[in-house]
């Protein structure tokens, strides 16, 4: 089965904020690499998203919440927090590893 990718508004804002941070604190080239890389990683979820581990926040919804770890180099810097509903992978949030775990208020479907 191939899944469709859907983003919550918060996930889109998370990605935008991260790209802005990369451009302002590193370089526009790194921001572009991060943006392209995160979207490529997310696109990989169309095939078997269940292969990724459950996130610490999995008890916040009635369905499993999973996470994909991503970084532009060897060390992951971000977590893509997602759930699967039917034939859709819903990207809930994109969080830096340094951020605290999500709460009920951080996840809105």
C-alpha cells in the first residue's frame, strides 16, 4: 500500500520556522539543503510508515504516533512526528531534538 502525505498547519509552520532559523544562523544554502532533505525524508513515509518507532507522545492520541529522525549530516537534529490514518500519513509536528516532548496542546488534527 502506498500512503498519501498530509501536513497539519502546525507542521508546515514548524518547517518554515526551521528553514528561517537555518538561513539566519547558518546559511541560505544550508537552509535549502535542510528543506529539501526534510521533504525527501517525509516523502519516504509513503512506503511502510509503520517501520518507524513509536514516539514518546504516542499516548496523546487514540492512534499510534510515530517519529522519523532527520538531520542533514550524520547526527539527527529533528523529529518528524506523525500518525497514520487510513491511507494517509499525517505530519503532526517537526521538532528539534532539543525541544521538549509534545503535549496535548501541541497536537491538533
